[in-house]
C-alpha cells in the first residue's frame, strides 16, 4: 500500500540495527542462506509496495543474529514510532503487504531453529495452553492445573493473555499475581462462585506469528479464526453449545443434541472473558468459532441471541469492529495531552476509533462511548499525573513508559488518587460480569445505578454514542 508509514520505520531500523555494524563489500555480491533471502525479499516487497526504495543488503556481511532479532522486533518498531501514530489510518493496520511481511518474519524465525546457536525454538503451529487457577487460598498462594474442559453450569472467567509463557505453574503464578492481584482478590467471587482459567500461547509461538494472527483478525473480522481457536472451542466450549457434538471429515458439525433457547442463553451467560492487548484478538477469534458452530446447529438468529450473553472485558485493545456479536466493556488509558505520547498499541490497531473515543480536555476522569449495538462500551481513562503503588510490601512510584498500556493503570490501587475511579470501575465490571450480569448493569459503581454512572458527567466525564 503506497504511503504506509511503517515502511520507512522498518527501513531505518534495519539500517541502524542490522547494517550499522555490518561490513560493506563494494566489489562483490554476498551469498546468503535461502531463509535470509526469502525474508529479505518479503521485506523489500513491502518497501516497494509502500513507495520506498528496496534495502540493498547484498553487499553487506552482517551477523544473522541481528537479522533474527530484527524480525522478532518488527512490532516493537511500530510501537515505538510515536511520530507516525497521528498519520495512521485503519487501512494501514490491515495492509495485506504488512500482514504478508509478518507472516514471512514468522516463517523466518522458525527456519532459524538450530542454525544460530540460539536456545529459542519457535513453532508457528501450537495450541493454546489453558490452566485452571485455584484461588481458594488467594492469588499469591494460588495453584494451577492444566484444564481442557469447562463446566457449563458454573460461572467461568477466561483470562486471554497476549504473552507467550513457559507452561509451568511457577511462571504462571508470577505473571498472574503481578498483573491481576488487585482485581482477583475477591475470594467470595473468584475463590468460590467463579472458575478462573488462564489462556495463553506457549513460548514456542513467536511474536511474529501472534502479530500475523492479530492483523488478520483486524482485517477479516467475523468469520476468521486460526486452527488453535477451533481446537480451544472444541476443548472448552463444546458442552456450552450442545450435547454430543460430532464432526465429519470436513470439520463440519454433522450431529448434536440441542438445548432449548433458554438453556443455550444461560450457558453462554456463564462465559465471561477478560482479555489484555493482543489477547483480545485471540478471544475474538475463539468467539467467531463459538458463533459459527452455534449457528450451524441452531441457525443465525438463535446464535446471535445467545452470543449477546457472552461478555468481554478488555484492556488496551479496542474492538475490531463497531458492531459485535458479544457484549462487553473495553478499557484503555491515555495521558491528558497525548500529542507526543499516544497509547501505542491501541493506535496501531485502531487509530481512528481511538480518536473518536479518547478523553477531551473538559472530561474529568473518563469518557464512556456507547457502541452502535448498545451492548458494548468503550471507557477511555485519563492517566493521573502521579501514581504511587504498593508493590512487594513496598510503596513505589509507577511510571508507565507505554503511555497507558500497562495493566497497572486499572489493576492497581493508586495511593496518590483521591477516589481511584479507574481501578474501582474496572474491578466492578470484572466482578459483576463474572457473576453473570450483562448490559449496562455491569457499570454500576458503589450504590449508584448504571444509568447514574452513564449520565453523571461530573463523576466520569462525558458520554457519547458512536
């Protein structure tokens, strides 16, 4: 796509991080491993289609470890390009040439396995890891067990996380406690009435491959899913859809025992998701599978009615489209003056919706945007000027280097804030939705009604309809 601003960013980063330490050989054309040539051809194809001149790398002798790190960090170069965020359009995020480049980078890092003496081994074809969290003793002492099936008659909260983790209990406990400790501390809910499951990619899934899936999700929206999304739904949610589902050789449902509409709606009300950043794209694809499988059995109208009972609370990722099958509240944070510090990942994925929904100068704590389906809300939160948190039994200042993307903006009590509105509303939404509340009722805060929370601009800023 001519004019894609990321081409120049990638080109400058290549010169700095790969060629700057390389040896220039003006009298000869150097030969490279096929994996290098295939990746560089894809990178230069993106350069040409974006209106940039190709990178003339053939006369350089460079360390392939640097190219390997460059391929892994493409998304990071995009994130750090604050100067171009104001130029972005939605078409840049779903540029087919950009998607093809990330697909090529994911294939390249897999091709590097066992060739660069690097201990990291990647495989693009891996399934999610799913672990049930036993919170009965509190999050710090929580235990984790692999799970492949969920109970449809229980409230279920699924934490769709963007990080690729080692699938062991110690790593999970460290990450979940660090990021969710103040939002899962209500043991009456998460220790008793709600089953909680962490869903993530294992470390073998490369960042490049994950970003490829994310960009395809933005481009294709409803109906698109990856093989691991289908496998997750078969493992976890098949019993929510119908009894004894059977598939033919083409993967289509050929037999199933239906529930009544009331049973189906109640089952789907027991599916609640919290998703962070790219984890929201993963959740969206799994919900695409849930809808497609349900519509095969019951028809589109019944499937759509049931999907409204599924609830997604997200942070740091705006919905991939403005009309969604499911319901939800979607949070993000940004600085009051975001001229030079825009929330990077929200902007990369959906800059135009960010500009529509962000807080204005006259807003106090937040701006709530009601989406066209009237079941989904976007809550933009202003980052306070000062944040002091209690961490590891110590009081410390918190500096969000990513301008609002860090989960601590909503998950942590700010000792410097007089009301902690952001944390209270986030925790309230997560708890109420996990217990099966839907619609605007999840926005009830303290003793105020949902309507009061939506209308009182003195408390939360402004309300608008998209």
